[in-house]
């Protein structure tokens, strides 16, 4: 859905002589403490009386933008923003003022309960962040609403400051992601949280888009209607200017995972269209290790999506799982790894943009060699156990056996006494365990099957 297609005229002007009404209202997103995307044409929108003139400006320059509310009372203006920095600004809309506005990098974090998981509940050496008191790392958590039609506004407010006050109640993944970006980019960071526990990807997908896909017909029979969270929580945020989206979701789609790739790719393309950015980055947190066999194939599907979907990426989290807990407490590795991808791909910094991805195999007599993308730094084995875990080999019979693995440069050589003529290999084909091989930067290998 392309929101806010308004019939307005926009005129840049130095002064305004018109008489304005008093019914101008901004979207709640543009409230005190908001963060605007730097070096962009930032859309600012709201409502007014039909035909009412609205003048929008920012204290960072002399530009004023005049718009006229359409017949439904909606208006939108586009302001040019400067480079991000420490300065605080004012956003002016007629006689209204939004104070303490920062300009920097804006990201959206979305998904279900593991994205919603609170910072105060994580087990990530919280003593290290309890002293945080960042005024330039800010969060807006969109209030949970389901709707059968697109809403125009959200509930929420911008929060920042000490951990013990507001911050411990926000998304742990979102906080660690934003914190990492802030430290590396040295500009303000704003994170908009759009998430709710126990939700399916279908709820986050526009219904008309879902219904238009023949491949998805008959795949969804849950209680909550398609598009209800899209209408209630995504639509009213559109088209807030941002640099990308991080996504942690999938648990509710594991039981019908065969349609997930089509569904998520459709959802992403829809969101990109809505935000008027066809290449908007979309980075996925892969489900961790957990005591459910079906998560193995779902992780494989997530990896396929990240590999096939343009401008996407995958944060591997198999080392942070808990066997009997669908909500693992270690969220720092998730937020940090998503931030590494963003820093490397969006901002061109020297950060790893991916965990190692299986590329090809080569049979060498009774052994099989594995080649990887994103493994230039080589591998290291962690812990006291010198044996590399979780590699398996099979022959023509298709029966897998534990393999002995040796690192040779940025390749891994496998052999197994039970498999004299290896054909295929797989790695971490487990519902739950802990890996012990990582890159030099501490990233685990993406689980894989060579046959796939």
C-alpha cells in the first residue's frame, strides 16, 4: 500500500503571509525528542482542516515548506535535513514546536516476542550497560494495535536516558543494535520498534498484497486476520524516513514453513514500496538452536531468503540458544551482529557483513573439502575441546555419520572412517547444541546441507 498519496502543492518560501487555522496536528512520531534521518528529504505529516495551509520548517536552516491539507485533512511536507551531530533542533509546524529534535540514523526493528524481549530481562553482562545514559540513542515503541483498516497515527513516545528508568523496558535486540551503531558512527541513532509477541508474518503483510499471491492462498488459517498488525502498527509509521529494517520473527511460522520464503519476500517488497525505497536494507535474525527439530529446516529457509533477497543479510545466533526456552536471554549477540551487517553494508565500515556461507564442496578421495564465502579471516576453535563439532558426512546410502574436521586456511576438510566415499556433508543439523567453530571476528558458520 502506498500511503499518503496526497494532492498537495509544495512551495519552498522565505516568508508566509497567509492566515492559518489552529487544527494542525502532527503524527505522534514527530514529538519531542524525535530523531530524523540525516542528509535526506524527510517526510513530515499530519492532519488539519481540509484546505488549511501548513508551513513546516526546521531550526537547522532557513527553509520553509508550505503545503495544503487535502479534502480529507491530510498533509505531508518534505524537509531537507543536515548531517547528523550533537546539535539539538526544533521542528516548527505553524505555531506548534517540537523540541529536542536530533538528526542522525534511523532504523526500524520489527518481529515477534524475541524482538520485543526486554533489555532488563536479558543475560548479557547488564552491569556493562547499567551505567549507560545516552541522550543521543533514542527509541520509539509503537503501541500494539490490530485493525481491519490502515490507521493514521500511533501511540507512543520517544525515550532515552538512563538504563534504570525507561531503557530497561525496550527491546534488548533493538538497544544493542542501536548502541553498536552509535558507538561506531558517532551520530545520534533513533530506533522505532514495531513488534508484538506471538505474531505471524501474515499479520505484518498487507492483506491486498497477500491476497494477490496465488502461491499463498489456503496457507493461513490462524485466528488473527492477515494484515491486522500491518494496518495497526506499520501503516501509521509510513513513510518515516529510515536507513533500514532489522527483523526477528519466525517462531509462529515454523509449522507452515513451506510458504515462508514466498511470504516474507512478498512482505519485504511491500514494505520497501511503502517506504518509497526499493533497496531498503532488510536484515534477518536467524532463529537460534532450540529443542524443536523443525527449526533446523526453518533456519535453512531463513538463510535462503537472506541469500536470494536483494539487499538483505542474516545474523546467525545458534550459539545463543537455550534448549527448553523459546525466548533465549542472550540478545547482545543478536543486536551486535545485525549492527555489524549494517555497518559493513550500509556504511562501508570494516565490519563482517555475514557469517561464513557454504559455497561449494570438493571430493578428495575419501575426504571432502568445504569452501565458504565470507571466510577470508579463517576459522578458530573455541573452548577446551580441540575437536570441531557438528560436521557430518554421508555416502550414497544417505546415512550421516559424525565427521572429523580440520581447518585448512579458509576451507574445512572432512573425513569419517564410516564413510569411505563421501558424497554430501552437513553442519549443525541439530535442533539444539552449541557450536565451537567461529571466524576470527567471532561469527558462527551458517548451518547448511550441501545437498541443498
